[in-house]
């Protein structure tokens, strides 16, 4: 009996939570001028629980369906009259009321935890109206198409790919290649959407940090080119250092998601390098004249980018397999250095793929080699595209980060 009372209380609470949001949205309306408020939605959730209980007690499940249809018809009728008076075409309140009734029923005869989670998600979605509408106004067709492509590639194409090594020697796993490709594209696309959602931020550090979610190499190239066109070098170098720190943290997060077992040995070294870059970013920025750099990211989720990433990943995996086959597991370091200078994500994913064969220590070192090679590659890119002063400042910061990370690695290894 106590359990039934608790479930009924949950059904009522779900309705009250949703009703709180609905009532707040229409708090300035005169009393009795709206179809549903906090009391109506609360009672709707309780009604769903009562009807579900009666259906279960009478062993007549259709009673719940009839109750749901009747409730929906009555609520819709009242909402229709309100819509005529207000010239309103929104069906949100009707759908929300139906969800509250259903969640109330679920709390009684289903899983109460799922019902509570559903009610919370419903209230949060309703409360996010302004944010979601602002997001839609900012969204472009290219971005929407990219999101739909991501959904298709994840939910449709991925399950169709064979999840086994193919080939007699190179042994490339199509499912694994696609998972890593989509995962990297998702991270980049999420960073891009975050920039679009919150708008272009003023200030070198903020724009560089947002762009680093997509590609720290691209941000470094952008900053280097801007210095050649007259941008102040010290502040731009500080932004590049922050982007490098964000890149290290992003790669560390990628390792946490894919191969958490190497994180304890990787994190101290990686975080030391990130801290060194962050300290140099703070030093350069505070000592530089104020200025801004437009380092906003371009849409990363494009077919050409995906195909290029997949091709690089397959080549890196294949080269790693050949090198390891002929020279042993130590060749993974050469593979990580070569691919890491071009793209750190490809190098790290390739190194993680060999964990089962090479072991935790070797793969951890391979990931660190890839991150170090990527840092050196960014300096080389800055030297080719930017001014000498920018390259000098950024090179000093990179050298300090590598020295600090190396010291942390030596301390972890020998002490």
C-alpha cells in the first residue's frame, strides 16, 4: 500500500513539475483564462496514475487506452476554445498534457524511475523554448544537413558495416574505422554548434578556445596568418597556447571515453603540458595590448573532411600494422610521430587501436609521442604561415610544455 501511495505521489509530482513551467509561462494571464496551469497539470498526472491503477486492478488494459483518449479529447476541446480566442496555433500544451497523463500512468504500472526521468526531461524541454528557438534562428541549412547526415551515419550506416578485421595482412575493421570517424566528427560538430549557439565571442582567448574544440591546428594557422597581416603577436601567441591546452584536454577526454585504462599513466604528463600552455597563455595575454582575433570555426562535418579523416586513419592503421609486423611493437612510436604531426586525433586513435597487442605502457607512450609531434607540427605551421615574433613566442611556450611534460613523464617512470 505504501508503495502505491508513493507512486501516486510521483504521478502527481510529475504533473506539478510540468505545470509549474506551464504556469510560469502564462503567469501574467488572468485567473481562469488558460486551459492548463500548475493545478490542472498536477491533477492530469494524478489522473493518469489512477486510471492506470484501475486498469491493472480490473485486469482490463483497454480501460487505460479509453481513459487516455477521453482525457486527450476533453483537454483538446478546452484548448481549442482558448486557441480561437487568442488566435493561437500552438499544440505544445496539448502534447504536454498527454505526456503528463502517460507519465503518470507509467509511474503506477511501469518503471517509476523512467517516469521521473521522463517528467524531468519534459519540463526541461518546455522550459528551453527560448533557447531552442534562438538556436533554430541561428541554424543554417548546411548545419542542419550535417546533423541529419551524422544521424544517418550513426543509426543507419554504422549497424550495416561488418565488425571484423578484413584483409589478409592489414586487417582493417570497417566498423571501427566508421565509429572513430563519426566520433571525431561528432566532437568537432558539437564544438562548432556551441560556437554558433552562443554567437561569436569577443576577445582572442574566447574565440581561440571555442575554435580549439574543432581544431587547434586550424586555430594556430588562423592566428599565424593574422599576425603576418599586422595582428599583435604576443596576444595571438597567447591564444594559440590556450588552443593547444584545449587540444590536450580534448585528446585526454577522447582517451577517457575509448580506453580509460591508460588514463592514470597518461593524465599526469598530459595535464602538465596543458598547464604549461595555459600558464604561457595567461602570461602572453596579460602582457599584450588588447585586441581580438576572429578564430571562429568553420563547419567541420563535411563529406570531404570525413572521407579525408577516414583515409588518413586507414593509412595510419595500415602503416602501423606494417611497421609493427616488421620492426615490432616499438614501431608504433614512429607511426604515432608521423601521423601525429598531421592530425593528433588520427594518431591517438591509431595508437589506442593497438592497446590489446602492444600493452598499456607502450600505447601510453605512443599517445604522448603523437601529442608531442602535433605540438612540434603546430610550431612548424606557425613558422611557415606567420611572423617570426609569433613563431618565437609560440615556440618558447611549446618548448616549455614539452620540457614540463617530459619531466613529469620521467618522474612518473623512474620515481
